[in-house]
C-alpha cells in the first residue's frame, strides 16, 4: 500500500522558517516525481512545488519562488520542503503528492501537515 | 498561466440522481485533465486522469469526458459518500500546475 506521511508542521511567526518532511513507503520512491500542494483554510487546492524523480528538474509556484526549496533524499524515501520568510498567506495544510510517470497529476496524497503563520 | 473555471460552485442533488460537473480551461489543455474528490477533513483522491480514464479502484459511476477547453465529470447515481468537493486540474501547460476552484456537491 502506498503511504505518504508528512511531518514538521506547526506554528511560526511571520518571517520565520519551517521544514516539512514526507516519508514515502509501499512504492519505489526513487522512480516517482513528487510535488507539494497546499490548501488554505476553507479554500481550494494550490500547487506549490515539483521535483523530478532524479531531482534534476525543480519548479515552483510564483507565490513561493525564492522562499521555498523542494528537495528529496531517495535513499531515505523522503521529500522535503524548506519554507523561509513565511507569510500569513502561507498558512495552509501542505500535502505531499506522488506524481506518476503518465502525467503531472497526483495519484496519491499524504494526509497533510498544517502550517500556521501568525 | 492556464486558468481553470469550475461550475457550478455548488450543486444540489438528491441521492440516486445524476450529477454533472463542468470544468473549463482558459486555453486548450488537450486531454491533460484530472479530477479529484475531497471529503471533509480528508486529503483529495484521484478520480480521473487523461480526461476520461478512471483511477484504480474508482467506481464506474464516475466518468469523465471532454478535451481542449471543456470537460465534464458525471456521477451517474449519487451515493451518500459522493457528497464532497470536486476539483479539476490541468497538466498540459505548466508550470504552474493549476486547479479549478472546486464544485461542492450537497444533498438536496
């Protein structure tokens, strides 16, 4: 069974930093592209960042470009999101998302990690 | 950026009835369109990709159609567990990957 488990969420003051982790299991982590998607309270889904299976290709949403860094350690089946210079508008549940080879959609989601900037 | 617009925002349907949800792209996304279901307090779940291909384990009452800029998600006979929020997402022209604003299906 595919499992994605996020950790590292919490409360932080504006301007602060936080690092999210996502542990993948039940699949060959190194073969999959991955993304982070967030959802502000009561709002819709917003794509945040993408990383290819090798880590050689990385893309960001404009809203987080220059402040957030996505990375992976495939030897440890882990995905990360380093979030710096956090703003109130970054408050959201952050989902770890597996991206299949057939297209840049999400075929498996983690349960989410809440980040509150206040 | 490809803007995805979903309609209606809220859809009121009785159990057992058909629900038809729409998603429009601001430019062609070919068939690179996915649909997700999100129940309250849960993560989204993939329903459809490639505009019309059901994901693994998704019941046959869910079907997707369309290409280019106009897409439809149909739920043929609504079950109690189908009352949820539905999102479309394009993955043809990215970054950014873009989602629609969602359609909430409520019990009539």
